[in-house]
């Protein structure tokens, strides 16, 4: 493989990994607080749609981003209402949210734009443009490091850099702050948090809200950064892959980064090479598509280190003596 | 000592749906005293204390702390009022360190580092002041139960609690650990702290409290000075009538060996060895009581004998070897072989709570061909049989169509007992037969157990209540850390001797007892922690 | 005492939940500038007023009965099988294989063998998640979701690379031989002067679905296995005490569940398309979740809920044809039903319980 090709595949890995990473960190906040969230997919989709729609109408991607985050937060609020306030089944709520987003986005897109369930293509300020980092062009001629800097590190939209920054930030918040201590505690032993005089409901809603914001970023990136507009079902299972990455990462921020990059790489390779051959054995593209899911099942099976979710995960908190 | 009570409750009432848990309760507790609250299971003690700690909200009534009325709407408010609570089931984050658990909810600022540093210092001085030492950097899941309880007390003290509520604190402790706890409570009293001790054990009330209140069916029936009362009087106040504190039974006439357990070993799902070579013999017509603090292998012994945990070693019933793993080792096969089992926890094991009473009366025996009609179950036959059993065991209400969850604890236990005893087992395993059961049902259950013995059956009684062990057993074995520490004749032993065995010691240590017991418990916790990974 | 009579819990709670879902759906229709009343009339007209409409309604209902039962029976064992979609896809593969490669003399024999194949393949696809849950504690919700994606990849590979006839473009098998074609309602009920169900896909597998409802009811409430499944669903620790192996029950329940999902393929693949196409399931596996929740996991409830969703599906298609309301409206309704009958059940139940407690207080 040529060096340039490699860089291009890695560059595309970064792009494809970013929505996964943002959604994965979103799920991390929620699940660390004991709220399972299989509605990442729906929140991303809603954010993708509304960000593209608002960006298309106003011509401002920043307004679009805000709207996307708002859409995602709204679904988060429903999830919180169902699973925290009314102590409903978190998995069922997540399923409902995914369908709600899947149906409403097309319904509204059709009603607003009448373009067959998509938004108009975004142009100019309606999209997140790639940022060229300082000296990228001048340094691009430097052997090896130049192209790496120019092709791989520079030239992404601002959300990509935000996404990468979210990893250390998440780690710091979780393990070095009061908020993080309480958030982790509420996912492990909500009764301990409650008897310590801290509101379990408040902590869990905060976590679900953060999850909403991050999913909003992920969806907005998808529709206004990675692509130029919304098309129906454009998340294409990314929410579930993010969930898979979260399990793969065993609910830890740095591991989440590596897991998402790995799954991004698989997608990038599948995208570039429809028919891959390794050591003479042809690997069908379908295998590449399915690999993240297969890997997750293998991890879940516990054959490669056990993935233990937060202890109170999925359980509504009911006061008990 | 001032005249203003540290705690005064006035007219507290609380209902859960149709159940009235507390009815017009008033109580005054003076500062610097230990006040006991005693009552049967379900008398409403824990509910009352949970209201005081803001865990539940009272429907009516007032709470006064140090003379001022306080509106305690949540735990935060209780903490602010200087109240701390040690729950029966600890409220600790298992995979946090001791220090992290201490500061949780009482941090000094948005960043953890300064809070942790300050807590470390405070902890050190508290440990010296009250004999409350624990390793601040150890994960809670690696601590012994006694030490976890200390963390709970430290949590309250760190929040500068002046009033400490302890809910059934000795249920999980060895007698020596309980003694140590009482020493700590004594120290706290001396420092002017006020302590509310909830218990159902008369002995503890007599031993440590200054005053005692008795609760019955959600009401406060009396408050007296401990020095002016007796266990007999308290028991009568608790139940509302005279009670026999002992069980009437004739001396046992043990026959041939019915159950033989030899060198039983069992490793649990986490890889911890829970049974380390247990050997027992059980004869026809006798009750063998297995004493021990919860978590020392007695649950696992019942599971293995009951046929739902695999083990190594040998078990013979009537001389027949029972397979301990693989085919033929399941619970159904054990029942077929004549081994009945009243499990320790009727709510999570013995009964399916949403199932009707009649469905529950065949639970575990549902594969019996007599309940089958072709491919289907013969529900009519099961129902008829159930009505009959319920009548004979005085289950109230005698309605087979009522779901198990709608019966009281005592009546639920009678349903289980009816199911297991009516099958006429050769050997009956019975765990915590009277946990969460009112005194009326306790008497009934104890009588049934003795009657079964007198019919020449063998009974293995597992109980964490030493009083129950003494009252029923013809022979007492003590288990500690998966091993039988010894067997004693109930007529020739006493609580102190059994207490030592329960802490894994066969004789009085040379040094202070408390330290020796502490060392034993820490060593046990460390062995189990190795497998937490 | 229970706080609420059983009938209220079984009927009132779902009914109010559905009304709430319907109300919100009407608001959605209003929001996109259409009239909910007209939309409903149009749906009724298209789905129920002509036999052809019924033919479609019952065709869709057949799918939803199978997938609804699939989810419902798993619910009884306290398992959430989101994998009905994937199990149905693989069930379709089973149907296609026997239909393509076994020369059947008559459709009835073909149906019998294909039923076995569909159930076997569907069950097979549920086996690994079931085993992983039972033996390794891997969360079945996540594994079945993953298996849906893997099933899509497998089916895609098989259709593109293995079963696609030479020269064909779309990923689908060759048409099945005529001897495997199932009698449609039109074949069965139309007469010369009364061409009932003309052009509609409802077929004999509908009756199979109704039989499956009866079978599941008997299984759950009248057999030893059902007793054990429900017992384990309520309490795994109690099941172990009673000698009921949670591993065995988990695996058996999931096999039945997957088998039922797989049988859905009889309707779509053998009954309608008469070949296996890529997207034969059309999300019916997921609608099964809504159907099971709404039907409170009771076969009769599942049957009724499946009919309602059949009506919604056919009515939704009519709406898409005649108005500006896209078919995705049905997805929204489906989401609202899941939300209200599933996740927000307590929102309805708790006030109702309070009401009943208050009523009883007043009465006593």
C-alpha cells in the first residue's frame, strides 16, 4: 500500500470515527450514571436532521448545530422522563426513541422541503468547512511528517477537534471532579448517593442531558460536516456501533477513543476496498460491515476480558430500606 | 445534661398505599443517651427511622431536633440537622475507596483532590478518638462486613452528625464484633452523641440502652427506662400478650444416620471457595442447628444440599450417594430423593411472588406426574390440593387464588412450610425459618419443626439468630469461613463459647479478643477479595 | 391487597396508553397541515371498507402476529428479544432454500416443510444470543441487536454472491417453483361473481399465525414448560431453587421466540413475493415489540394489536398514496405506542392505582 493511500484511509478513519466517538462518549456519560441508552441512534438522527434543516434555512451552520443539539436534548428529556421520573424500562424507551426519530425526521423533512425526506444540500456557511491548521500547506513538502500533518491532522472540521478534546475532558470530569464522583456513584449505588443527600434524579438527568448534547454534536457533524445535508436513515446504525464501542471500551474514555478509531478504520477500509483479499482469501465487503458487531458479540461473550457494566445500570432507582 | 430532647417526634403517621406503617407516634430522646427502639418485624421501626432521616416523608406529624422544629424533606435536610443513619443494608459504593465513600455528597468543592486530602486527616483523628480504624485507600468491596459498617459510622461522623441512627446493626456481626460496636457506641455516648438503636434483639436493648421504646403494629406502645424493665416485660409489650421465650420440646431420641455430608467443597461464581471441606451427620429424629454469622458458607451449604450448586465431596441420604454435579444433581432429583428445603429467603427463592398461592404450593414439585394431564398441567387438581394445605397450616386469608405477594411474611412462610413438610421428606433443610415473621407465626413454625422431628425426620436448621438455634436444636454445629468449627451440646455451651467459634476461634485468644476477631475477619475479607480482580 | 384490580391493569392501562399515543399521533398529523379525522377516514376506507384492503391488512397482521408472539414469549421469560428482525431474515433464508431446492409435489407439503425450515433457521439465529445470555451473561438486548446487523450482512452476502440467478441485477433469489405457491385469500374465498380479496397478498399463513396464538397461549398458561418459563421470568433465583434450570429455559424460550420470528417469512417470502428479496422483513421484527407491549404479552392481546398495526400499515400506505402524509407516520405511531405502553407505563399506572386506593378507602 502506498504511503499516500494509507494516509487517505487513516484520514477517512478519523472522519468516520468522529460521530462514533461523540456518540460513544454520550453513551458513556449516560450509562456511567446507570441509564442505559440504546437511543443514541435516534438522537443522532434527530440532530442530523434538525441541524441540516436549520442550516439550510438560515444559512448558518452554527444555528444548525444549536438546533441539532436541541433536537437531541428533547429526545434525551423523553428518555429521562420515561426512565428516571416514571421508572420505565430504559431499553424499551430507547427503542421508542429510535423509531420516533426515524419516523419524525422523514415526516418533517417531507413536510418542510418536499424533497423525498431529505434536506436541501448545504453550501458555504451552511456547512462546517475543513480547517487548515497553521503551516499545513508550507510543511506539506516535508517528507513523511509533512503529509501526515497536512493530510491526517489538518483539514478536518472543527467538530473533529472538539471530539478529540472531549476524550481527556470526559476522563477529567469523571475521575477528578465532584460531579464525576457523584455521577459514577449514581451508576454503581444510587442508594449511597441518595442517603448522602444528593439527588439521584438530578444527577441522572444531568448525565442524560450531557448525553443529549454529545449526541447532538455527533448528529450535526454527520449532516453538516461529514456530509452536506440530511438524508433519511443517514445514521445507518452508527448509534449501535457507538454502543458496541462503549462496551468494547468497557465504559472508559480513553478506551472509547481506541475502539471508535478501530471501528472507524473498519468502515474506512470497507468503503475504499469493496473486495479485500488477505493472504489470498477474499474478504467480502459484508464481512467488513458486520465486523464491529461480531467483535462486540465476542467481547460481550467475555472470551476476551469481561465487560462489566455499571452495577446499577438499567435499574430504575426505587428507595428501599 | 440539658432538658431539651435531642430528638422529639410528635404524632408521626405514615401509610404505604393501604398499609398504615406508622400511626401517631411520639417519642423524646435526651442528648447523650442511647435509646433503643424494639419491635417485631413489620412493627414500623425502620419506617419511623427512615422518616427521621428524610428517606420517606411522613403523612402527618412533627420532628424537633434540639428543641427546634425541623422540616426533614430529604436526607440532605437530615444531615444538615445533624442526623446520621447506618442502614441495615449498607449504602456504600462497592468499587470506590473508603475515602471516596466518605466524601461522597460532602465534598468541599468542585474538585476532588482537596476534599480527599482533608478527609484523610479527619478520618485519622476520628479513628483514634472512637476506635474506628479502617484503611482509607482500600476498596469497600475488599473490606469485612464489620469494617464496612465502620465506614458507614465514619460517614455520619464526617458529616458532623450528633444524632446517630443504627438499624439492626448487629445482624451481620459476630458476637465479638457486636461487642466492639457497642464499645464504639459507648464512646460516642460519652462524647455527647445521641444514639437511636433499632433492633429486635432484647439482649442488646438490655445491654446498651438507657431508655427503650416498644413498637407494635405501627404504634408506640411504651417508653421505659431500661433499668426499670425486664426482657419478659418487653417481649409482652412487643407482642401484646404473654410469650414463651422458649420452645416446648421433649428430649430428642436420635435414630440412624439419615444424611451424611463428607468433606464438601464448593467454589462460587467469583472463584471464592465458600465451603472448605464441610462434614456433618444428621440422624433421624433430631434437629441439628447450624450457627454462624451470615456469609460464612451456610447459604452455599443449603444450595449444594438443595441441588442447585455444584460441589465436590460426598453426600449420602439413607446410605445412598447423591450426585453433586452433572445429571441427577438438580433440585428436582433431591426432592424426589426425599430432601425437603425451606429456603433462607422466601421472597427470592421459596416463592414466586406474582404467582397465586395454588401455583406456589407445587413450586419445585410441579414436575410430579400427578399434576399432569396429558401434555397439560392439571390446574384443577393443584388448586384443590392447595386449598386443603392452606387450611391445615392456618394460612390467612385461606384464598388459593391470591398472589403470594399479598400474604404477610408469616403466612408466606407457612405456604412454603406446608409445601415442603406435606411432602413428608426424610430430611428437611430449613434456613432462617422465622426471618421477617411475626411472633404468632414463629410459635406455629417452631412447633411444626419440632413435630416433624418427633415423627422421626432429620432437620438441618440454619439460622443467624443464636436464640433460635438454642431454642430448637438438639445439637449445634458452628460454621465459620466455610468450615465447621465444632459441635456443641446446647445444654452444655453458652453464647460466649459459640461466639468465639463463630469468629473462627476455638479458644480464648491471649491478647484482646476484639483485635483477634478483627484480624480473623480482615483475613477472611482479604481471601475473598483476591477474586474481585 | 393489590392496589388495582387485575382487569384494570390488563385493560384500562393499555387502553389509556393507546389513547395517549393516538392523541399525539393526531397532533403530529395536524402539525404537518393535514386533518387527523380525514386521515383516519381515509385509512379506514383503504384498509377496512373493501375486501382487498382487508387482504392487505390481514397480510401485514400475519407478520405482526408472528413477530409479536416472538417478543411476547421472550418477555414471559424476562428476556427482551430485539432480534426478531434478524431471526425473520434468516428464517426467510430457510424458506428460500427448501422452496428452491426441494421439488415439492403440493403446496401443503411445501408449507409443512417450509414452516419447519423457517422455524429452524429463525431459532438457529436466536441460539447464539440465547446461549451467550444463559452461559456467559452477555446482555441479550445488545447481542440480538448485533445479530440483526450480522443477519443483514449474511443475507446480503448470500443473495448477492450465492443465490442470485446469473444475469440478475437485484439481490434476490430466483422465483420459487409454482408448486410452492401458497393459496391466497383470493384463491380460497373468491367466487366467479364475487372476486373477494383480489390482488391482495393475504394467504393461508394467516391461519397458521392464529394457530400459533392458540399454541403460545396453551404453552404459557397450561403446560409445565410455560409454568417454568414464567417462573424464571419472575425470579431466576427462585427458579434455581425449584430445580428449573435458567440456562435451559433461556435457551428453549429464545429458540421458540426465534422460531416464531422465522415463521413470519412464510407469509412474506412464500406467500407473497414467492422469492427471497433483501428487505423482506420491512421492519416487522421491530413492530413486534410494539405489538407485544400493547398486547401485554398475551396471545389474544398480540392478535388484536397485530390487527391494529395491520390496519395502520395498510391505512398508512393509502395515506401515502392520496395525501402528503408519508408512510413514516406509521413509524411515529409505532414509536408512540412503544413509548406509552412500554416505557411510560407507570405514568398511566401510578395515578390509576392512587385512584383505586382512594376509591377503596372511601368505600370502606
